[in-house]
């Protein structure tokens, strides 16, 4: 299974799609500026990260961003999702 196929299961524990989270993390691996910004968010204390992610998801909804992208980003609010995302974007 490719990295793209493994990422959704690592973050959600399911194999039911989750391509948006895979695209998000692959983009972070490929774009150094985006990676840096995402790492800042992921390394915040839990309550700060949750608040920031929830606010971002709300703003995304107001802008009409796709539901799958909002759901993917909201995974990063959880401690497990943030820790796993950090491992994925830093993996060599």
C-alpha cells in the first residue's frame, strides 16, 4: 500500500476514503513553507491547537470549502491526529 493509502487509516483508523487528509499531508511534505506552518499548528498545546483548528474549520465552512477537506483538517485538532500528522510530514 502506498503512503497515500496509509495516511487516512493512520489518522482515522479507517480505510473509508480520507483522501483529503492524505493530500493535505503530502502537500505539507512537498511545500516547505506549508510544512513549517502546519508544524507550528501541530506542535501547539492541545487546547490552543483545538481552538485554532476549530476556528479554521468554521472559516472554511463559511468560505464553502469542501466537507472532506474540513473533516480532514479537523482531525488535526485531536492529540492523536496531530501526533500522527507530525510523524507523517517528518518521515523520510
